[in-house]
């Protein structure tokens, strides 16, 4: 391999990755004690890679200890981005949730000091076998990703979180243990994934693979005979123990409700050896972790002298010694550790010198082909001797000179975004999911494993003593919030026009005749247009022009376009898709994408482009009743689906839940985890029960009952227990336990066909230990397990009915599964059905 190419690849990998944790966050500054810790790290040339399946699987206490006590280069490889998990803070699911959890994981790494990697595997939801996980992901594809990360990161020790069997508690977990074992050998085998070896990596043999055993709930895999390390100590340079750091790190997983208290005192971690030599005294037994590793043992004394002479009041006094260390002839072999340590020294020169560098754009969203106004700022706060600073950004170059100590110099520059530039998009979403939805279609080998994109960067080239140091800073959008203060967000390159649909789903009934509905599109103009323009809609393979005329719009203008869809134009029992397309000679490409923004205070703003098309369904759907009250929970799109079914939906808050107001509703539905998130539901329990008693129906979607998500209010008229039982096979057979029950017959005759086409799973958090007053309507099971009958239970109460269901309507309805709509219509109509059955008799 070409040495120069190898050097550039390692440099991009190491320096580039170190940029990622700072993106869209307040730029990290270091205290004097933190700088000292980083100087100490210069003498440690060892690395550890931790492997598991999801965000929040990692042992944050161990990662914090490895990175900050042992001072190893530490990484966490999460096979998935957590797309299939639950969401306790909003209604995002799937890819959207994976984007949130990616940022939460990066926030965790900023705290515990480890680095973050991902494979291309998609979290398709809970599964119970590693065989299903590996088959769905594509075994060899994800194995190649793990091998790639190992070959890039070159860990001396690999640690897996989970065993390969049922003790892992999740098919994804067990699969991560299997892939860790297989990759341990494959990464060292030049015949495996040979194409990687021409992309900047070499084979790599780690010293050992350990399993970090655990004691979770009823599963204890630890033993006093296992290898043990103490990780609960206090780090005076950080002012925290590793249990405290770990709690802060783990509490970043807010979408999962994983806030935990700080732990102080002794903590033992346990390990068993899966592959390689067993450790006896230390995790790194048999590994040289000092400068002798690269035949530079003499540098140990050089670093020790810097540590010994370090002045916490004046860190800049160490710059001369750091520069001398940097200028030591280290680069003759382009060794991985040489490049890594040179990058570390550069960061230390920046932090000890108190150098402040930033590039901030005036606007967060910047249009392809337009100009961007950027402030370039530099401050030599430490007063070190600097000859010159040149900044390169978007292909333009600017110079700072004549520096005074602690004087902020700002240059406002205008640069142009090339018309051939692509709109910003998370790299794993550029091509989306592969067919089968098991993994992302990423074909650029160099980005596989990265946590996120490398942002647009400014290269600050600082000349100190005739040596040029390169400091790369992300171009960020900076603004001041009157409550939160100064904030930074990522800069986005966007398309000239966004096209949003006003609804995502439209439902026609097979019985509809000449029913006309409106599909609304909104054009968001991000730039001025004064030209001939054309808008068309594309529907199921054909295209129709809505307008083709001269258009004059200004930046930020909106244009609404309505298209009428007649039910007679849609075939019975079919699904169609409809999207918009805008074209003009003013743009190089046709515009057809929307931009989704996800915003939460604890993570950076998230944007991605997608085709905002409307799903048009025509199905055999009958409804009974008109008015439905909806009590929101943690977040879902069920209320919108009910509206598309033809119901008048009213969102209910606490003050609405009184008997006088509730009697207007044919049914009241509670959103997912409503009883986990709304403690006030306990105060309206009597009102809800009175509503049911007087003939109403209360349909309660799933809730959890555990330490993370406890039930905060009384739910039902008769007792039952919410279990952790679920059926994860979305194709599992469904048995009708009471075939004649109105829930399966009125107004829609439910058949096995209604359970075809379901996505991700059947049911979660099913009921068990139910009072005899409940009727169990359905049973189902995952392969190799016993039948579960708690996915749908119904009890009469007075003249009405109470229903609890673990069926995942919150997934199936947005996915447009006809059977889910038909069954939901029946559940809402149950009291009416009971009356009809009685009259028929």
C-alpha cells in the first residue's frame, strides 16, 4: 500500500473522528486539570473497543474508567442506531428515532470520553433469536462492518457486552456477541473482506476478546472465579468518580427514560475470556502500551518531564515542550500510533495555548448555489507567540495577523456553495434501507462505521515557530436564546424548494362513490424565483401537470397547491402513493424533497431530506360511531389515523375529563404509555369509569410497568398485570379465542387476512393475570414459545366496556395496514355491536 495514502487515511480517520463530538454543541473548552489528564494520556499507547447492539447497551462506567483512568483510546461500536426502540419523549419512530438516539449516544461519549461507531444494521425491533437478527441484517454484511471498524480502530482488547445465547435477553444482543467473536478472527485474516485492504486499512489481530459479564434482574452471569477489575475509583483531575461520570453519560439516553442516579464507591467489573490469551493481572496483559511499542521508549521521559513541570496556573508554559515533542522524528513509518499521538499533541497545543477558533454562519439553512456569510473568529487567549493564522473555508482563504493577547479578531466573509454541492443528508440515509429493511445501503467504504457525517469545516492553519498546525473547526450556526443563552447548531446545505404534503395518509372505503378529498401540497421557497415554473404530481406511475406558468416568489414564500382525488379513481383494496415535483430553469435539478426537522433541547437539531408522499388506501372498512376523545400519551399518530377513518377526534386534557363532557364521545382512546406519562390520570379515574359504566368505551393502548416506565395512575375497573411479554414475529399466526365476539365481527368481519402485512411486531407489554371479568380475544406466539392471550382483553363494566391492548396500532396505522384499521374500528364500535347482537336475538 502507498505509504502516503495510508498516512492520509489514518489522519482523516483520527482527526476527522475527533471533530464529530463537537459538532452542534457549545465548543468544548478544557480546564487545566483536564489538560493535565490529556498530557498523561500521551504516554499510553493502548486501545479498547466495546461492542454491543444498541445505544444504551454500553457499560458507561467501564468506558469512563478505560478512557480516563487507564487512559486507553476507547471506542464503542453499536451495531444499530436504536431505530426500533420505544420513544418516551415524542412520537418519532423508526429512522427518526434512530437519528435521535445517535445524537444521544454522541452526547454520552462527550461525557465519558470514548469514541462512537456504528454498523449499517437497522434496528428492526425486538427479536428473540440471533438467527433472525443475523438473517434480517445480512450476516456477512454486518460482520464486514465490525471487521472494518476493528481494522481501522486497531483495538488491543475487544470487549463484548453480551453472550451468544438466550442470557443476552434479545436476539440483537446475542448477535452482537457472535459477530464480535467472528470478527476477532476475521479482522486478522487477509483472505476475509479483502476489498477493505485496498481502502486504507490493514489486517489486525487483537490480543483478546472478553465478555463483560453482568447481573441484570434475574440473570446473573458473574462469578468470583472470573477476571475482575475495580472501576469505582475517584478521579481528582475530573472531580468525579467513574460511577458519577457513568450516570451523567447514561442519562443522555432520554428518549429511553434512562436517567440514573450517580453511584459512588467500589464497583467491580467481571470478565470471561472468549478468544485470545486470558488476562491474569491486567486487561492489557501481554500488550506493550508505552512508547516502546513503536521503538520510542525515550519519549516516556519527555512526556514525564512535561507532566512534572506542568503549571496548572499557566498551561501555556508547556507549549514549548509539546512543540519539541511534536517535532521529534516520529513520522518515518506512518505508524497508526504516531499519527494518533501527533493529533493528540496538536489538540494539546490548542488547549494549553487557550486558542479560541470558530467559524459561525449567519444562517442555519443555506441553499445550494447561494452564498453563505460566515464569521471567522480567532483569539490568542494564552498569549503564545504566533506568527500567522490562515483560514480555509469552502475553498476560500483568509489571513489573521498582528495578534494581541486575549484579543478576539473576527473576519466576516462570504463564500459560495457550489451548485454541484449535494444537500446535507445523514450518510446512511442517502440511499436509505435496502430491500427487506434489515440494513442501510451504504456503499462508500470510507464512511462505514462513522457516527455521523463530517460537517463543513474551516481549517485554521496556525504558524508557531515556523511550524504550521492545522486545527479543523466545524462551521456552525450560532445564535442567542433569551432564556438558554448562546447556542450552536449544525449548518445545513438545503435544496432551493421543499415540498410538503399536508397529510401523510388518505383513506377511502370500498363503498365510497364519487367521494372527493383534497391532497394539499405546500411549496417552501428557500430562494427567490422569477422564471417559468412547473408543478406536477406523480401518482402510481403517472404524472399530471397542475400549473406551468411564470412564477415570482421571494425567499421564505409559501405556495399552497390542492389536488382533488376522487374515490372512483382508486381501485378497491389497493394502495397508491402520490407526491409532488417542482421544476424551473432557475434550478439545476427538479425539486421533490421535503426537509424534516427534529428538535429537542438535549441534542443538536436534526435534519434530513425525504420524499413526502401521501399514501392513499382504499379498503373494505366500515365504522360505527362518530365522536372519539383521545388522551395523548408519550406520542403517537393514532389520533390522525382515526380522523382519516372518518371520526371526529377531540384531544382531551385533564380539565376535559368529567362525566358531563365525556358523555358526548362514542369512545375514548388513550395514547401509548398515557398512564406512564400522565400522573394526573389518577385524578380522573372515577370520571373515566363513570363514563364506561354509563355506556362508553375506554380503549387503552399499551403501557409499561417497570422501573423505567412505571404506571402512575389506576387504569381499569378490574385488575390485571402489565407484563413484558410480547410477540415480535409480525407474521405470527393469530388465533381467535372467541370467534363470535363482536370485536371480531362488527362492523367488520375480522379474518386471518387482517393480520397480513403487519410491520415489526404483533404486540408488546401484553396483559397477564387478568381478573375473570376480562375476555381474552386473541392468542399468538413467537416461534418456539407458548401461546400468549394478553394482547387484547375486554371487560363489560356497567353498560360500557373497557379494553386493554398490546397490539401495536401505533406502528400499523401509520404504516397503512388495512387490517389494523378494520380491527380498531370494531373495538371502538363494541358497545354498539353488543346492542345489535342483543336486538338480533
